[in-house]
């Protein structure tokens, strides 16, 4: 019996060691090719894919921010916005050449540089620019919106009401996600870490468990009422990565108390991947982090035209 128990312990520790070494939870950094309708930008501290709309006049533009996958993953959203008449800059903010390797202490000035580059393009009206982000990119988009009064609109999908810690996939310790002027942006600390939950893929537990502690970390609240233009929030009620719908409603309530209206589109049977044009039914993203493939695609079919119409109206 003792030998069997000892053998079991060895197997468990060996398995845990293998999992830690291989780190199957770490996303592969992807830097998608912009394709024939776009071009790669590597200048003035900006690493991005650019999808211009050529018109006789200066036109509207969108800064498109991805999430914690890093790099530049996919071009479908950018190309859909481009087809709707919106010039798009899709920058990387970590994981690309010359950028931080992890999503930690990312200077918000990274986005300031991207916006400055976008506004300087001949096809762009510098006063008709919006920012759109998903997941951690939505957290960034809302923060950027509080810093730049020239932005005409902000769209945040599966977004946040707080600044959160950064993500270092190689460590249990994380610093701030963002800095401003070289100083850390205050964040709401993660909740208790549960190894078994993490190993079975429930990596969102640290966010759900932390949310009740928000009252003690008011400096981490994103002051959405400072965003000058209209704000649209999109979320899935079954998001298992983090509580995006509760946080979206917190943003809505905070803004309302301060005299600003925020629109929230919340969808049942949809999860973290509620954002973007409808996808193929076998798209694995539709099965990750909550909701059903049918529910996620139904939400996309309803939300995406509304997102595009919102941007077109705000940037008209």
C-alpha cells in the first residue's frame, strides 16, 4: 500500500512537472499577414497591420486592439470594418518584434503612438477616429478613451470595469498590466489561485473571486465617465474567462450616476468570444470560455451589425 501511495505521488508530481514545463495554457503568438487589402507597418514605434480605405476625402478610422493572445491574431474583424468604409489600424502591443514578451507593464503611450500614426495618414480624418477592443484589448480601449478626448467613440467587447494585473504565463506573480508616464496603473489584484481549477482550464476563477474586493481598490476602477464620445459595450452572459457582463453593467451604472449614457449589448448563451462577424460553426473559438457555438454565433449575428452601425454613426 505504501509503495502504491509513493508511486502515485511520484506520478502526480511528474505529471505536474510535465504540465509546468510544457505550459499548454500559454497561447502561441500569431502575427497574421495583412493580406492584399492591407500592409504591415513598422515605424515610429508602431508594429501593426493597416487596412486603409481610399477615398477622395479624409475618412473615418478605427484603432483595433486584440486581447491577451498577443501579436496580431487574425484579420477578419479588420477586413469587415474596412469593407464597411472604415480605415483600420490593428497594432500589436506585446509579443511582436521589439515589444514586451508578456502582457505586463505595457505603456499606454504605445496606443498614443498608434493613434498619432493613424491620424497622420492622408486617408484619415484625424477628428473621426474611434477605438475598439476585445477582452484585454477592451480594458485597454476603455483606458485609452479616458486619456484621449479627441476619440469619437469607444467599443469594448468582453471588457472590464477595472484595470487588472498583467499576465505572465511563466510565473504565478504578475505586475501591472499597464503603465502611464512610467508609473504602474493601479489594478484590482487577482483572487485566490487554485491550482486544480487552473489545471482543469478554469483560469477565469481569479477574476470572478476578485470582483467582490473591488470596493477596496477604487483606484483601479476605469473612470468611463471621462470618455468624451459614446460608448458601446458587448458581452456574453456565460463568459467563463472573466465576468464581462457584470463589469459592463458596473460601467453602465457608474456612467449613469455621473450623467453619461453607455449602451450595453448582453447576450444569453454567449461567452467570451461574443465579438466579431459570425464565424464558421466549427471555429474552435466558439467553444472556448463560455456559451455554445450556436449561442456565440447568434450573438455575433445580432451584435456585429450594431457595432458597425454604431461606429459609422459616431464617425459620420
